[in-house]
């Protein structure tokens, strides 16, 4: 293997710090060549640039024309440009770099200190930043996101039968998604930056009244969170399975062939469940692990990923309904909000901050909606390219259908013209791509020092001492509450079968593919993630104590150990 992967970017001299924090949550695995060049490099990277500009914290001159300093790609792994991201803390009077770093890293020891560089401070941007913040604190709705959602849904409906498409039409459909992805990521960037405003304001209010848990409690159970919606649908199907001996028996026989067994059964209850499943896949089939990369399997392409979660959900008692959990959390939020309003009633400034922050809290739900819209569009590119790969593998032009994702965007036309000519190149890339997945990428790149791939350790060679009884891991407080239970280390959302009701889910990262497992869990601990990460937002919806950025949790916490998760303090203690 070469010391650089084919999609790796040069390191920015202007903004030389990069991190896997949050990036590792979004894209845990190496990014496919086609996924990067088609979906990211030529679409979403530009969307982040434009979103930062629209949000007021950056201007066009901040960015390199060829490789905008928003993300980075090293060793095939996805990075966030930390130095550029920090400008939101430098240039926004209401945010500090320290607060931004805490949201990303917690107390991680390897974070490079911020050192001011020429061009960092730009007072002339403050007026635009203030305008955006005023909008965020008054935006009770964002109708454009509903329009984006309808676009994504219509795109799905327009797919039709991909087997009838020519090769050129399949490529054309995938290529046509670049501009929508550019736009949608611009929207996502604005919502992502804006979603930190509410927690930031409430943190100041909490400090003023002596209660640091205020942000978590007042932003829990906000509702209308798109990434939580599949859980409610799975719950409804799980109740039907639990109420039926025949459906229960079908799932007891294993999820691998359960859909076929239901089709064969042909009973009214089987047909009813299959109809629900069809609707579920039509609406949520784009979701799955690593869903931002078009090479990844999704619930539509690999149904067992979602069926495995459904299999866990069916064992839940009725009183563990996510609807009940959400309502309890929402009721607690309303009670805490009333208490805080009473405490600040005599302080007009604090009272105004509280009301503005509550409106700004909607941005967390909007952020999840923008992600859902993006993933739906990515999925349509995935399905087009999977069909292209399927037919040319069957024809013997390439060795494996997945090899089509080893193409660069610039090679798509050449592939259509003569697919067999790239067979050897794609096979070699696929082999090297698989090797990348075995490597442990640097968590932080400082001063542009990217070690060559030959120096990256293998993931299975990284030794971590297990935590013993009484030892404590410290992360970022995510969702309030304290819970003690059995730690269940789950590395793959498609293999959750050891997770029993009430167990503490300990995961390397989470995305919406993990969300259904939250319904089974009594608490959540995640290796990575910031204060507005997916794990936190969903945990707050369901009232689960949650700690993120608990570095090495999946390695240090023994599977089956009894642990205490303190979502208020951000600590995880091994009890025994």
C-alpha cells in the first residue's frame, strides 16, 4: 500500500489542525473513492463552506479555492478542519474557542491549544453573526426544510425501476444529485452551527442561577426529531409481533429469512406486518451505518440491519414505549422551564435569554431534519450505483458489484464507455480500501503533521487497559439522569442480539442506524460525540442518561460489567 490514499487532500497551511471528533461519529469507516469525490468533495464540502459564510462566521476569502478548509481526507478517513471550525469561537462574540472545544472533545488531553493567527479576528463579521443569532432566537419554524424534505421524498418516488436505466442514465442520475447535496449541506451547516446557540445561552442562565444541568433538562423532549422517528415505527411493528404467536414464532426462528417466512405464511397478520415494513423501508430505507457514504449498506439494501433492531424492540414491555418515555421527558422539561422562568422573572435580561434559548432549541430538531434530507439524497445515488455495479459484475466486467464504488467521479464516463478496462484497477483499490479499514486513524492532526499510512497502527494492535471496579471514565454530559445497569458493548448496530432491556448501550459511535437500540437500552455511553451529537439528541428525546466522548469506552468497559452512568456529570463508573 502507498503511504497516501488516492483521495487524500493536501494539508492546509492556513488552518493546519484537523480532528476525527464528530467526524468519527458521522463517518466511522474509510470513505469510498466515489463517495468522497461525488458526494463530498464536489458537493457537501462546498455546502459547509457556503453555510459557514451564510452563518456569518466566515467569508469566501477564508477558503482555498481548490480544497476549501472545511473538511479533510487523510488515509481515506474523514476529518473536520478544527482550525477553521474554531473561527466560530473566535469571531462570534457569544461563543469562545474553549466552549467550542468542550463541545467537540470534553477534556481530551491531545487537543492543540488555540493560538491566534493573522486574519483570525474579523470584527466586520459581527453584524451578520448578530443577524443570524436574532433569527435563530425567533425562528419558530423553518419552512424551507419542509420543502427540502418533499424534494427528497419526490426523488425517491421518481426512481422507478433502475434495471430499465441505461448505464449512462444511472450515472446521470447519480451526478445530478451533486447540486442538491450542495444546497442541503448548506442548510445542514446553518442548522448545525445554530443548534449550539440554545445550549450556550442556557448554560449562561444555568451558571447565573447555580444549576449547570439546566441546558440538558430544558432542551430534552423537544419532539419532531426526524432521526427518532424510525424508532416509533419499529415500536408499532414490535407491538404487533409481541401480540401474535405466529409473528413471534417467525421472528424466534431468526431475522435472516423472516421476511420470506412472512411472505410464505400469507396470513392477514403477516400481510399487515409486511405492509408496515414496506412503508417503513420506503420512508426510512436510506438509513444505516455509515449512511453518509454511498458505498454503505442501508436498511433498504440490507434489511437485516433494521430487522435486528426490530427483533430487540419486540421484547420490550408496553410501559417502555418511546411515546411514554418522550412524554415523561417533555413533562420534566416543562416543569423545569416553569421553575427557571420563576427564578429569572425579576431579571428581564435573563428572562429574555431564556425565551430566546427555548426558541433556538428548535434548531436541534431542524439539524436532524437536514441530516435526514441529505441521507435520502445520498441513498438515491447509492441505489443507482449499486445497479451499475450489479449488472457489470454479472457481465464479468468487474469482479464484485461493490467495486463500482472504487471509481473516482472523474472516471465514471470512462467506465460507462469501457467498464472492463478498469477491472484490475478497481480490484486493486478495493483490496487497499479494505486494508484502510484495519488502521487506526490519528484522532487529531496537529500543525499538518499527517503520519504516512505505514506508521498508522492496526486497530487490533491498539492495547487498552480494561477499567476495574471503582474506576471512572470522564466524558461529556449528554442527557440528564443516573442509571446503573449491565454494560453491553455493541460494535455493530446490525448485531445487537446480546442487548437486553435495561442494559447500558456502550457504542463506538452512533448515527440514526443505532437509534432503535436506544429503546432497549437503559442508558447510553459513546466513545465520541459532542454536545449536539445524535446520541445526545435522541437520548434526551427518550429520557435516557447519556455520556458521550467517553474516550475508549468500548475497549475499557468490560462487556457484562455493572456500570453507573451519570448523565449530569458526564462520568461512567465501573461498579463491578
